[in-house]
């Protein structure tokens, strides 16, 4: 059996290597906040680390951006003891997600700009396009499974995702002229409104799901 490779930073002088990695990540985050798409060399120079050393931690720009993006460490936006009702669970996720967006707004705006300016292949590597927020919302609304079909539940998750996040904040603040507090409050209201609507009028099933061929029923 092929042995698994061990990350460079967990071998040898672990404390020193942790400091070096953290310095590279911090430098990358500062560069992103300044509107720069940092290469490994850029982060190394800003952190006063040699290029050779930096590449031992991050073999390419994608690995560096993934480590530097603030969302990467969050596996859930629910509290330790989450509410049992869908509205309460969704509110917790939207509240925590919105707080994270505002806390890292400069980086979030830069990632959004990069996702719009880069080519299709590069966009797929950016943290903003990895679908984590969709997963957080889906986790909150998993309690609706059975009340909505899988397709309807997924459509509801997508519709809520379209009303929250950095994309919504940018439009509400920069275009609509709302304050950040008012913008966040409106995204919370929109998410709950969509959830309430779905309980009486489920989201439309995507056309490709409606037209997908169904297996023949067994003879009774």
C-alpha cells in the first residue's frame, strides 16, 4: 500500500513551522484585502520568508488562496446546540454567515471581483465558488426533508443563497445605498420570507428534473 505523504508543516520543528505557515497566510490575506491576487512568491516576500520555504507549505497559488480565505475553516454555521425548527436554524446560519462576511468584507469583495474577472478554469479554484454556503443552508434546512422533495429543497436552498452573502451585501450597500446593518437585516428578512413561502408554495422543480425519465412501475 502506498504510504500517505505527510504535510511539511507537521514534521520536525512544529512550532516554528506553524509560525511560518501562519505568517504566509496572514500575508496572503493582507494582500487579498488590498485587492491583489497573491502568488506564493508575493506572500513569501510580504512575510519575509524565502520562496523555497514558502513552496514547502503551499505548492501553488490555489493552495495558498484556499488557506487564506476565512471561510475555509468553517464546516458549519449552526451553533453547538442548534434549534430544532427550520426558521430558528436558518436564522442562526444567516446570522453567523453575515457576521463572517462583514468581518472579512475586504477579502470577500476581492474574491468576488476575482471570480468575475478570471477565466472559467480559474474561477473553479476560488473559495467563493466552492459552494460552502449552500452546504451550510442545506444543513439548516435538512429538517424539511420529507415535507419537500429533494429537488424542491435544493431549489429553496439556492434561492436563499441568492439573497445572502457578499454578492447581496455589495448590491444592497453599493447600488441600493443601504447601510450595512440595514442590508444585513433585509437579507435576514428575505431568507425567512422564502422559507415561509416554501411551506405553502414549494419552489418550482427544475425543468431537467421534471423531464427526467422515470422508471416504469412494477405490475401490481
